């Protein structure tokens, strides 16, 4: 015991008692001497200092006790508890650690994982402030082989929140880990919570009980636990040992224990939520592994699983995807070969079944179901996928290699493609290639299909692959690559994986490299995870392999070389070089064009460039691109944004033209003129009207002013633009008072060239004859890139309008979006068009919210609908808006999908009712749009007398 002293109003008080820590972290360990120190030190180095670590050793037989004792001797905050015998699981050591804990709060840590630096302190502060029974936070999954990271159920941890009981948010049953939580010790004691011993997946019962019994729990959106996933197959954790049938039995047993707890505690109404979690998480993991388990394992798995599936609630069964229900049914029905086949398409909507059956206007997965099996007919019904109405880019296909035949130095692949959607019904209209790379540019092998090979919708092709023709660098390649099938039709290109049978006999080949003794060994086999793709594994041989043995010795040098390369090629070096290049004469004929930070051949710079070319001006254009070159027309001079050539081009150019902003590290030289077209009129606050900038540091404000001061001229499409955007950015240069060049095509939409653009766009989108197009183009929500801007219920909208309309979704380029499989017949992804004008011209009406696209679209004089269910939140956010939207809206503001459907069904009434508001909107924002803006800009900026 230590003698402690405390001063108070009564004077000096001395007592012999250990101080009470704020948090106890129980670190469980078994035969993990190599990693235990890392885990414990991650606790000892926490920003919260007043804590204790209890190492709970499950009777290790390696060097763990010595490591634990050394840690204890080095820091008095470490205590060591050792079990008398090995329990074979995590429960007993955790229970022992809980029993020894002295702090009012408890956390758990596994010896192969660690804690972020502020985990304990940040959760403790939340627990003390909220009084919650426990706090749960985000988990970072760290993949040690690749050093990649991912988040555990990130949707659950998107904000700080207090949940008053699990019924308020039952989705948290998915967060079944015990290690990402800080518990009140009195909460654990009051309810007698313990981990169940003698069974794995003990977390799930403990956590389900905690969620059920908690009066409230807090959620924090930052990482509080690092879950390390080892690349060492010999050291697989319990959670990674899904290949063991006991693993399956334990998951099911724990699920039953939770069911029993619900009944005994009077919480049976929570059962459907737990069942849904079991299906979506636990079972889903095993189903994804089915293709690699073999028939004997699958038979035993089905025997273990089927009785429990029969016990699950109908609400839970109906909550999972159709493809998972198909797989579950096939297992229960004993159709195990088909279950394994279906498992490959789970979560992969573009992988088709090998066969579909069509009866009485319905479509079914696989072979026909016996008449005496009505459940099968229901579960295998995939009519909702609308296979016959799916577009080229999203319709499902299935490419499988059915044979590998080494013919000398050439590998012959027998490729079979299953096409239930009929995409290849006219194969001569589809260009087919097999692509395979070895770390560089891919080898592209064209091939042709022939009908036949196992059914009416099955096509076969022979692809001969000469490994010598795959481009390789001088040092060869080491790694895995997977060939893909690339199909192209009407300018649309889709890329699909190639599946291989799990029992495919691996082939090995050798390739001599550049006529030297060095070479490459290549292994061809089925990938042992995921969908089971055909996999090529490359390794070095000969001199290259010998050189690899030297890597450990030169690794520090390589790190230094990479650091030097980053420094030499970094922004600072490029900025210095840029300044030196500016000492060279200006290239008076050079113009740099950039649209939306290099995202494509689009926006006003495109139309200014085309007018410049039309006039035959003696200027040479270079376009900047950021990632994809394919969206640019052939023949353009392109330079990658941020490259050395980009730096040189900017430094020498006479003219800069862009719609967003060239990088701030490159100041404009006096001899260069910069035309800023901007990318739309302003609804949201901009520039110094943004609180973050208005209240920002002087340095940040000056940086913004420096960006703006580079602009020599700015296109001003309206007086409102000058009142908002121009004022807010304190721009004092030349204003080109004309419309936006990109809007010329919209104002002149009835001209033949624009009518052809609309027709071509509808053809690429595969809009059926007689259908109208509703373009849905919502704006970006600050801080959300996960599709949060798509607020319309697309399923309901399609269900009620698909007989007349096709919805084309064009999200903001910051946002993510995928067309759901079951909506492909009524929804199209509009992101294939780099220039949104193609979609505007092809559409019959616009659906947006607060996007500036409404200003452009009004030039078409077509209906505009506004879906504004979050208007109060959006308009009062930190960013704010310039307008009270109801005062300027050119169309109805709708808050439910039902209201939207009603408006779409009676657009004539919408036109009539909103005619005056629409005209006022155009008069206010589009008065300068004459269809000749490109001509005006080129005349003024490039051909003016003083240019």
C-alpha cells in the first residue's frame, strides 16, 4: 500500500489506500506474448492517465506470463490475473478481469488489438456528462497484410447521440462487440452481467443484454477501438474461424441464448430486431463463404442452420434481400449446388443466376420449382428484378471460366456467359474484350461470342491469352490480378468480373523477362474469397527473386528514397519550380482549360473552347484532367492535373479558363489572363458570407483573397449573381455581363444539333419509346458523401410512375449512389455523362432541391419540381442560403414522395399554376441568357482590342 496525502480545510490527512482509477481496461490474453505489450502500452499511453490495466491471462503456455510481469513491474497501473486452467474462450478471462476491476468504469481489450490515444478519456467525458449506462463508439478495422482500414458499421456512428432505450434505435443490436464500449461498473453489477462461459461469440449475449437493460446509452462517432485483422492464417481469431463447424454451432447457440433472455426478461418484442441482425450479419458471413467450403461442409452447415431458420420471425425473414432469401431457401430445400451458386451473387447485383424460369408472366431464379412447393415459388420469384427491362450498364451477367487449357506458351480460356437479361441477344452489336494487367496497362484481348453451352441464354467464347504480351516493367511484378470482361455498346462500357470454379485445378506458367535470366512465375487459380474470381498470382523468379532477398537490407534506404521522392515531387517543390518557369517568356498562343477541377470536358469552358475552335483563332488549347481521360474527345491535348507538365503549362500559358479554381499554390503571372466562368448561380452562401471564412483566421481569409485576385475576368449571368457571389467574394475585376456559355445549348434547345444530343442521350440511357424522363439532380449536403442527398423514396416513385416515366439520377459529383437492382427498370444512373447538358436536353422535367441546376434548367422552359423535405434544416444550417426558397421557387416545393407523384401525374396543372412564378424566376436570374454567351465571351476575352 502507498501512503497518500491530501490537504483539506481540516488540514493534512494521511491514509494507506490505493487511489481509485477512473477506468479499468481488462486486457485478455492467451499465448500471445508477441502482441500483448502493444495492446497494454496502447492503454498506458492514453491521454487519460488515471486508469488501470488488468491483464487477464487464460493460462497461457508461452512467454505471456513473463511479458505480463515485466509490464506490471514497469508500471504500477498494471495488474496481472492468471486463470488456473485454460477456458478455451474469451468469457472466463473477461469475467475474472471484471471481478478484479476497481474503477467505476470498465472497458475490454483483446491482446491482438489496441486503443486509439484518446479512447478512454473521450468516452469517460461523455459518460459523465450524459449519465448513460454505457458509451459505444466506432471501431477501426485494420488489415495488417495490406495496412488498409475500414469502419465497423459506420452508419451507426455518424453523430453523437443519446438513445433512451434500445427500442428507440433497435438497429444497435448490430453493434454486438463488447470491446468498443465503456460500461458503468455499477450497471454491470446491478444487472449481474457476465460473459457466458464454455461458448464462443460471448460478446453477442453480453451486448444484447446490455442494450436491452440499459436505461440509456450514448453513441460517439469517433474511433475508440482498433480491431487488427492478422494476415497470419495460423493465428486466426475465433471470429475469423468461420470454416469450423463448431463456429457455426456456437453462433446459433448464442442466438438461442439471446432469445431465451428476451423471453425471461419480458422483452420478447425485441426478437424480430435480433433475428434481422442474425440474418444480415451472422448468417450473411457464412453464406458468402459457401462457394469455398465444399459439399460435405455445406451439407453439415445446412443441417445445423435449417432448424434455427424455421424459428426466426417472419418480419426478420422479410427484411433481408431477395438474393439472400433465395440462398436461405435453397439450403433449406436441400438444393445445395444451387445454394452455392447463388451465394456468389450476394451483394453483387450484376452477377446473374445461371438460369431463370419464366412462367405465367413471372420470373423465377434457377430451375422450375415443383408444383407441391408453394414456398419455393414465392422465395425464388425474382420478377421484381425486371430482368427484361434492365439497362445495359446494370443488367446482370455471369461470366465463368469453365476450362483452362495451356497450349504451349498460350493459355486458352473457355469463357461462358449467362445472360438472362438478353443483353447479348444481338452479340454483333456488342464489342467484347478480356482485360488483364500485371501492375501496368492492361492487355486487351478481343473475342466473339457464339450462342450455346448450356441453355437459351448462354454464350461461349474461346480466349487465347499469351502471357508474354502482358506489359511488364523492367523489375517485373509481384501480386494478384483478376481478369475482367469489358463489353461496350452505343458508347457505354461495362466491366464485369470473371468467376472460376472453386475446384479449378491451379495452373502454373513461367515467363522469361526481357530475354534475361530474370523471370516471372504465374499461378492461375480460383480466388479463395469473395465471389471467387479467376486469379493470376505473379511472383518473381531468377535474378529478380534473388534481388528480393536483399529487400530487408535495403528497406530503410527505400523508405528514404520514397520520402525524398515525395519531397521532390511535392507541392512545395512544384510551387518553387513554377516560379522559376515564370521567368521564361509567356507562350502567347497557349490556353489552359479546366472544368470542375479536371473532372471532364464540360461546363462553360467546353463551350468557350468550341467557339474558339469554330472561329479558327490562332490559339493552342491544353485541357486539364484529374482522373479519367475517356470523357474527353479524341484529339484534345491533355495534361494530368497536378503533374509536372501541368505546372509547366500553367506557368507558360497566356490564358487560363476554368469553372472552379486552379490550385492556389500557383499565383498568376502578370502576362497571363485568367477567365473564371464559375459553375452556377448561388443559392447557398459563398465566400465571406460563409461563417467558416468570415470568422476564420486572417491567414485563411488572405488565402481566399489571393485566390480571387488572380481572376482578371468573371462571367456574370445575372444581377443577382453580382449581388450574391461577386459581393461575397469581394471580386473587383472585369465582369462579363452575359449568360453562361454552357446555357447556350439550353436556350437553343430546338436547333438540330441539340435535338440530336437529346436523342443520343436517350438512346444511351435506354429510354423506352413513349416514356418520359424525369431528371433527379439534388445538391450536395455538407459533410455527407454516402448518398444522403438522395431523399426521394425511389422505390415508391418508380412503383407509381414507371409506366410513364424513367427517373435519371444525377447526384453531385461528391456524392455516392448505386441504382438498386430492383429499380433498374425505372431508374438510370446519369453519371456516365460528363456534361449534364446532355441530360437536361434529354429530360422532360427536372426534380431538384437547392441545386443551382434549376437556374440552368429554367432556360428550357420545362417543368421544375423541388423536393425539399429538409428545407428548414438546410436553410438554417451553418452555411445558410441567400433566398427564402418559397419566394423564388419556379415550381412546387414538395415534402413527400406522394406529393411528388401527384405533381408528376398532372404536370399540365403544375405548368399553369406556376407559370407566373416561372417567368419571374427567369426574369430575375436568366435575363442575360440569349444563347450567344460563348460568342460574347470569346469576342470580349480573346479578341478584344487590348488582349
